[in-house]
C-alpha cells in the first residue's frame, strides 16, 4: 500500500465579460485582468509530471516544483551473475526490474538510497566513462539493445531540466563513491548494528594507486580509499608457498601479462606468454599485500616461499618476510624451461612447510600451472594430512593458465585438499573464511588476492535506479 501523489492541471476560465448582444469579447482571453497577471510555466517533471511552479517564461535556467510520485518511471536493476531475477529492497519494499516507480517520490527516493547512481541512455559512446558517468556493458531493460550509462545524481537532475530538490549536504553525500569496505568489523552483530565504511572518493573515480600508502585509512586493491583500518591486517597470518610451473609448455601465448602495469614492459619483453601471465598476476598480488602492510609497525606478517619447477623443482625464496615485490619478481626471471613434474614440486613444498612450520601461520599453497602433467593422489593426501597433524589444515589453490581441458590434475589436487580441509578441526580464524581450497582458471591479480586470502577488494552496493522510458530528460 502507498499513497499516490499526482498533479492535474486546470485552466482557469476567462474573466472578461461578453458584451450584451455579442457572442465573443474583443481581445485575448485572460483569467486575470490585472496588468501583472501570473501564468505558471507549463513544463512538467519528466518523472512525476508535476508542473513547474515558476512563472511562464521564467529566466531561471532550471525548472522547479514540489514533485510527487514517479509515475512515468520503472525500476532498472544491475544484473547479477548469481541471480537471474535480482531483487532490490528499499524502505521495506522489494522491487524487481520493470516494477513501476509510483511508490517513490522524486524528492525522497534518493535520500532513501543514500549514495547511489542513476541510469540513463548513453549519449556519447566514445566518451561516456568519466567523473559524471560510467558506461554499462551489460544489456539492461528497458530497450536492452540501446546502450546505457550509470550517471551521477547531479548529472541526472541537470539532464532532467529541474532543480535538484535535495539539500546541499545530501547532494555532497550523493556525489561520493557508493563502494563499501569489505572488512568484517563493519558487519552487524547480535548486539551492534552494521557500521559501514564508504569510499571517500567521488563516484566513478579512477582507481587510486596504493603507493604511496595514505597516512590514515587504506587503499583497497581495486583502488578505493577508506578511512578505516585495512581489513587485511586483521586476518590470519600465513606461510604462503607459491609453486610456479616454468616448463616448456608455459611458453604458450594464449595467456599474456596484463597491460598497463608498472612491470608490463619488462614482462612482455622477457616472457610474453603463460609464464608472464602468472608473474603478472603474482605482481598484482604482491604489490597489494605490500601496500596493505606499509606503515604497519610490525611489517609483513605473512611469510613467502617461492618454488619454480619443470623436470625438477627449485626453491627461489623461503620463509621470507622482507623481500619487496620487485625483488620477488626478479627471483623468477629469466624462466628456466624443461619438462613438467608436479610430484617434485609438491615434495619441495612439503619440505618447506615442515622446515618453517609455525603455529602462528596457516599454510597456503598457490599452485600455478598450465596443468599439463599427471600426479597420483597419495602425495597430495600426504601433504594435506601432514598439515592437519601439525595443527592447521592446508589451504590449497590450483590455478590454470592453460586450457581448462588439460587441467584435470590441478582440479584433482584442489578436490583432495578440499576434502581433507573439510574434515579437519577448525579454529576461529579458519572457520570464519570457510573452505578455501579450490581450482580456478586464469584469474587476474585482484581475484588472486580475493580468492586466496579471503580479502575482498571492496563491496559494491547493488545498484538500482528508476528510469523514464525516454531517459532522464523525458520526451
């Protein structure tokens, strides 16, 4: 149930009398004989159809009205890859794509949403991603074949032709980014309400570089700025063992280093192939962890070990707390080539885990390969059971940078680790992040940090907007 606020226009009758014996009077019609008779502007808000309350022919650039129910609009929801029929909840009501906007009022809906973005048809496909708008790549109703943009609150009202009805303080809030920090300390508990921490940058901002690190707060790995503590500092400490395939098949060119990074030119010149794609992903992972730890009095709490393997395995770095990202990357160049021996790589990883075991750090193996090798189950079970006996289950992540059809062994290793992890005793920190063991195919650097350590880059609020079928300016 809701109250529908609409406005019906009414034309006032002419007040000039018709002389006796005549059918009409001389001159034009008017509702008021005074010299300064007032006539209202006849322009309507494109969303609620309320008439402008200013004089006809007013000199003010933007129209102005009191606004009512958004009867000409419908809800448009951001597509959700995990939900074919997403729902948007606002003030106790649930809306889906195509639902009418009449329950909401022009001058109240934005305040109810908090930081938000509006949607409009794309007006310049070649120049539509800037501080005022962000191009939408997915097809969305209405008119799914027509390109659309997310636009800022200020741009929406400017395009509508009507003055923004919200106070300046609210407008300032709406101009900021709608992304939230993913730290668990912001979530609601049984006794306390949620305490969200929002990005401090403008909406649609370019990613903020993590270096140099800010004096207060932190920069997330996807480039958002927050005033709160970096959530990665509050997570479990790890001994992370990177096991990297450097065999001949890693020279395949179906995966290449990411472009536009500080090390892109170096990697492209030395290993513009699968191996370079692995190093590119690792660089993004390491640099994000380096940024998270910069400024911390204790430095990096995670220990790094790095193994490369082909026919044999080689330890490049072991139990390291101090090497920079550039130093770690340099230890992996140039690439050695040869056959592929998963068993030798796992034996080397097990030796490092045993030698440098610490009850303060959970063991993690990140196994990066194109998958073109076979391995028996027993060595994987032995490694996983060893970690359980020592007190912490192994988090095992296998990542394929080759063809998915050639990655059966990578899948099998992750499945075994998942099985052992699920049956192992859990402490508070490991229980909180669930079972991390998984196989993934060719992920990038941001996904690497998110997937492996359970550190979400940031939280994007589900976006939804009321849209006129003709766009923000109406007909």
